[in-house]
């Protein structure tokens, strides 16, 4: 990226404590822990979080709070489960929680998000890629800022972050430091530098899964870290 380029923070998405240990060894700045990545991530169990917390050491761990796969509109029982999960994840040592709640029309469910935020307290609150389903991203961004979210994860509404790089840059400029924008979606060593240049981002989210094999690719992670340092 050149000697004048700013440092880019790398968050690595994992679904096991072994993945977390490998990510930390490879230089990851932050971990996001999920269960069932094949379903785009669900709430991890207390045992999984505890072991991941131990494996991560001082590296921050953000845990997914998503009670089921599918749309992000929840029944009252599902939402109560989400609230209990958030409380449990933080008690088990998560440094932050990633969640997202929408209303039926696709906008941010401000009332329910505010309830979750009360449970999150001073920990990091991250609105996950449910954001890519909202009809008006500018309005949604302002809602998240008003609610006090620290970070929003997005592919810019496209299938990959690189395809959505223009929208990502637009969101970063609009946020103006009031909330972090975390690009996610298909980020690999081969496209990270272009995404960073086009999107103007200072952090990225990646899973670096090895196709046909379990776990993250430590070689790809080291390659990526060399690119962004």
C-alpha cells in the first residue's frame, strides 16, 4: 500500500477457538465470533465464546447475537432470546456484540435496537449486515448514530464489498467519524488493496476461509496483513 498509506485494521470472522488462535497468530486486530457461518452467522454458545476468549488473549472479540437464520424481523419470543443472548455473551467476556433488528418494511427497528443497546451498555455495539437490506442507507446510518452504535458492517449493498466500494466511501464520508464503517463481503488478499483505495476505508472484515477445507487460511491472512501494514 505504500509507505504513506495509513494502517488498516483487520477483523477476522471465525467460528471456532482454533480459528481464533490462528487469526491472532497471523496478526488479526480483532475477532468476530459466530456459530454456523454457512448460515451467515448465528449466536455462539457460551462454551465456544469462553474458549475463543481464552485463545484470543488480548485481541478484542466481538460476538454475533443472531437467534436464527433468515430475515432480521423477530417475533417477541425471538427478540427476548436475542436480549438474553446479548447479556450472556457480555458476561462470558465478549468485548462487543454484533446484531441487527429491522422492521417489516426493512428499516431499522429503533425501539428494539434501543432495548438491546441498554443491555450492551459501554461495550461495543455493531450493527451487522442487516444494514444492507434497508431501503434508505442514509436515513439508516443516522438512526444508528443516534442510537449510539460504534460500528456498522456493510458491503455497500452489493454482493461483495469491492462491488459496493463507491457506496462504502459515501457512507464513510457521511459518517464523518460519528460511527465506524466496516466493509465486509468477499474481501481477500487479491482485492483488499483496491477496495481500500476505492472505498477510503481504514478497517476491513474478512473470513479468509479455505475453499473445500475447514478453518481460516493462515497463509492468506499473512498475505493480507502484509498488504495493509
